[in-house]
C-alpha cells in the first residue's frame, strides 16, 4: 500500500489572486481595488485596457489610497465583498515636508490683504442692501407718470 505524502508546498490554493491599485478606502474594513488587464480586441486585434473594480475585505484597515495590493478570492462577506486583502506590495509615497520659518513680513502682508478683503466685502454687502430700496422707489415713480 502506497501512502501519498502531502507537503505544504504541493497543496496549492485554487483561489484566484489579483494585483491592483486601491482606489477607495473610505469604508470601514473595506477597500476598492482597481485591476487593469490588457487584452486584444476580438475583431480588430488592437490591445485594449479593461478595468474591473473589486470590493475587498481589509480587517486592520492597513491599505490606503494609492497602494498596490494583492487580493484573493474569499467567501462572500457582504453583497459586494467577495475578495480579501492578502498583502500590500507597494505603499503609496507620501512626501515629507519640513516645516520652515515664515518670514514675518510675509505673514503681515497676508493678514493685511485678508483684512482688506473682508473690509471690501462688508462695504459691497452694505451697498447691495441699500441699492435695491432706491431702485424700487425710482421704478414706482416712473410707473405713475
């Protein structure tokens, strides 16, 4: 009698895996992954890009917008979620900006321009409030003549 020896390497999963870009991470524990595939058109043979969006389960909310991730088929978790996050292949690049000291003259100039703009807005609104009353009284006098 021959016994089959199974090793972890020989048991491969029959679940599909896809690689795509996270296009939304707004929902809790859910990401939306955009997967692009290139295929020739069936009649014209021109290579076209087709995009599918998959809702995937992200238990720890690890993935963020712009990450390149690998997802795998899983059991249905909701109406749309049939995929689960396996790993984040490439995290998005976030620029690190150093804080710089602002020139005090620049700060003063911005404050003056903001004060000037608010003063102009106040005078404009006062003019608009007073003008319609004068226009209506002038219009009535012309109608009576």
